[in-house]
C-alpha cells in the first residue's frame, strides 16, 4: 500500500496547512494535491487570456497521450457568482482529461465587480476562444459539451438555453449536451441576499430563469444533485427536469442519496470518487450523445474506498462542511 500511504501523507500536509491563510491558497487544496488527482493527464494551457481583464483567463487539460482530436468539455465552477478560481478545480480538469476529454476551465468576473448577465457574457467570450483555438490543444470544436456545478451549472445551462450570448460573440459550435450538478434553475423571486445582489437589477427577472427559457431546440441535459442539498434543494432539479421533458428535451436525472451541495463535484476527483459515480455517470451521458463515436475512451482506474484514514485526515468531512457553509440558500 505504498501509494495509499504517500497519498495520505500528502493529504495530511495539505489539511494541516489549511488554517494558515498565508500558506494555503484555498480550502479546496486537499482535492488538488498531485497524488489525489488523476494521472495520465497534462495541463496543456495555463492562464491563457481569452479577453481583456484580470479574470479573463482559462486553463486547458488533456490526456497525456493524444492522437485523434478529442471531445471538449467546457466546465464552469460555482461559488454563488461571487467567489471561485479556476485553479481550485484542477482536479475536475484532470478527471475529465483522464476519461479522454480536452477540458477547459475559465475564470469569469464575479459580484460585486459585475452582476447578471456579465458573467454569462464572459462565458460566451471564453467559448469563442474555444471555437477558435481548441484544435491547437487536441480538441474537436464540433464535439463540445458543457458542464458546471452550482452557479456554474446555472451558467452552463443558460449558455445552452439562451443563444443570444453565444451569438453576440460569434460562437457557432454546436453544444451536444450539458451536464449540470447541484444547479439552480428556478429561483425567482429572489429571496436571499446573495441572489438579490446578483440578479435583483435585471430588467426582466423571470428571463434570468432557465426554467422559463426552455425550447424544443435545447440540447440533452444531465441533471444531478444530492438529495440533502441545503443550498439548492432537490425540488429545483425536479421542476426543471419536468419542464424539460414536457418540451420534448432529453433529460437524465441522477439523485445521489444522502449527499449535499458540494459532494457531487468533489466526487469527480480521484480522492472522493469512491463516494459516488458522478464522473462515470457524466461521461456515460456524453458518450450517449457523440463524445466518442469511434470507440471507448481511456478509463482511469477509480480508487477504492480507503479502509482507514488517520486522525490527521479526518477533517476532510469538516472541509466539506466549511465549503457548504460558505453558501447562502438560493431558495426556500
């Protein structure tokens, strides 16, 4: 078990650093320790500018062994539209790269610098960069999939449902499917401060809601959530899925029993993958809609559940609680 011991040692070091702001970048650090992420992957683009501005940067991840052009996942992280950094989700980029995808994770402007819809415009600008450049990194712009978590799930779904953002920046790539984790899709009226701050000045507040923008042209959607999510309650996904089906849109729902808001995205990474099959569920959904038309992608080996974690590692669950505590509820 030398690999497991090395992983535990690395995680111990990361966790011990967390309380010291001068030493730790983020509470997400333990999930981005090299030994806690998928091997066989490479960060092939780091801090690439897709537009002007300090936050208009993106990273690109890919399988180390690349041949034919690979499908592309544009992943959007969450954070209540007021926090988040692309580097905190390296574990997601490498997880999808380990399954054969070229993965793009872009920063976008946040509140209070901007409000709705500026962060959606940033997403469209980043997608234009993907359209123009991803072939240079081994990606196929004609096999584009969107994915996101929490506020990022909202952003991803909105890019798919409201073509005006992409049209403004000349994005013509087809979106083959969307995977949305723990996302808010029907949260008007804006009852909580964080949501009011970001969306309260929208001239047409109901037009900010994905559930009101569904048409028969919407791409297939995979919607996943924990059943005990206190931030975006499971009913939000249920209502959205019901409306999608009523409009004839293909939708697959996955409810992870007993899990909360952050767990689905954390379980995409190698360290927590034993807790739920969210990565395999997402990749299987993308495969259904053309990710790998010529065969099965390379599959990384999913780790088994550790038999015993030392006391110094036990705070992982505490870290998840801290992450959940950073968010305000979005709906009653």
